[in-house]
């Protein structure tokens, strides 16, 4: 959101002339800027990342590492899909670098996720914050961090900036700012009488709050007015279902295996035969079976089979048992069989068929 160059200088001059005037929300030009902050110590804000154009030397947005391979940032930061992400250092332009694999944008708020092509190794200087399980209470003390110009029109610091801030209730925030999403988190800070704020471009960076001793991510920098006063962060808690669906998806449960039938039994498949208790037979037996019928009988172990009837069209309709095909009036013998029994009739003449029973 931080506009840079001559055009921004003109806007800032107008702000100084017109005391108290509100500038328009600016989301299109995402810079990173913490106003009235202090230098961060190394390895404190372990989840802070900087977003860079591929091969670039200056971060244009911030973000928060929430897993070894996923970053939360602002949607208006990521119009494309190819970015470098740096983590693990408070120094401008330094740290371990990973490239983006894909960008996922949330349709109804100013939030996006970046999946990395390779994971960051989590250690003492690169790690993740806790993720929220409830809304952050009004009045909670929190922290914002980022690189960028520390005053409007000034230079960028060489070290990551940090600033303490306080959560402002929605009603108060919306009455002052207007058009605030009910799922957003608003903050306003003070450092020795000076307002601490995300400027018109402290975009995508983290808002973290101490909840029961755990630094917890509640927002990604979204927008504000004129680098002073309330800053609005896209709310993380309200987006957790969406975040989880990409970053921490529920594993697909393994299919429950079908228990094997006990030895000495069989399993019948296909519509060309029918079961009758411990027996299986061609359809309609002792009446005539139909044309183009087939089935299989999978034997479990060695099965004692009694052939009670057999009569098919010779040379065309076959019952195969023990590796031998039978047709006509010469059917298989009763005995013990293993493997698979198959039956198939052709398209014309039919007969009374067959009947097999387990002994």
C-alpha cells in the first residue's frame, strides 16, 4: 500500500497542509512500513518473511510463515504467482530464500496463501506462530513487524522494525475508519507518545498477540489511513477453516478392507448365476438359462463341490472348473476344487444348465 516517488510526495504534502484530513484507503501499491517502531532483535519474530520479485533485492510485502511450506499474506500483494520468499533474518534483503509454488487467494477478504516449492527448515530463527482458536479480545496487547520506510518519504531501515499495539473493538474501529469487514482485526499503538502504526503499505505482515504465553497470529496487514492511527488487519481466526483446507487438510481415511471369506467357502460375482443356500446354479435352473450370461465363483481355499446337475449347449456354453471347460452333457466330477469357477453362455441355444453345492 505504500506509494513511492513523486506522486506519493504530493499526497503527503497535501496531508500536512490540510490538518486532520483523511486520505483514501490505498491497497493497490503494497509496501512495508512500521511507523515509530524499534529495531527487532535477531530470532525473535521467527515467522516474519519478506516477499520479493523473483531475483529482487527489496521486499515489496510481508508475510507470516505458518508451516514449513505455507505463508499467509495479503491478497492485494500477490497479483501474480511467481515470488521469492526470504525468512530467518532481521536484516533487509537477507535470509534463506524459497520460491513460490502456487498462490491461493481467498475470495471474500484480503488474504492469500503462498505455497513454497521447498520447505523452510524450522529452527531457532525460522519458525511458526501459534494459530488462533478464538477471536482476539478487545484491548489485547499485540505486535506488528515489517521492513520499509520508517517515516513517510524516508528511507527504509536495514533492520526489521517492531512495534507494540492494542486491539481496538469493531464498533470503535468502524466508526472511525468506515467499511471495516466484521472479520477484520483493528489495532492502534503508542510508543512514548508517538503513534505506532502500519503505514499505507505495511501489507501482508503479521499481527501477533500473546495468548496464554504463545505468540498467536491474528492478522495480515490490510489497510489504513495516512500512516497514523488505526491499522486494519485481515482476520486469521475467521479464515481458519479456509487455511486448514490447504495447509493442514484432513487425511483421506484408508478404505476399510473387506474381510476375506473363511476357507472352504466361495464368493459369487456376476448376474449369470444365482445362489440357493450352499448351492449355486445357472439362472432359472432346472429351467433354461438365458443367452449371453456369465458369472464367476471364487473359491476360498480348497472347497468340496458336488455336481448335482449339468446340461449346456455342447461346444458353446461352458462351465470351467479346475482349469477344464465343460459343455453338453459331460459335466465336471464332484470333488475338491480351488481357484475360480467360471460360466458363460453364448447368444443362441440354451439348456437346463447346472447346479453345484458345497459339501
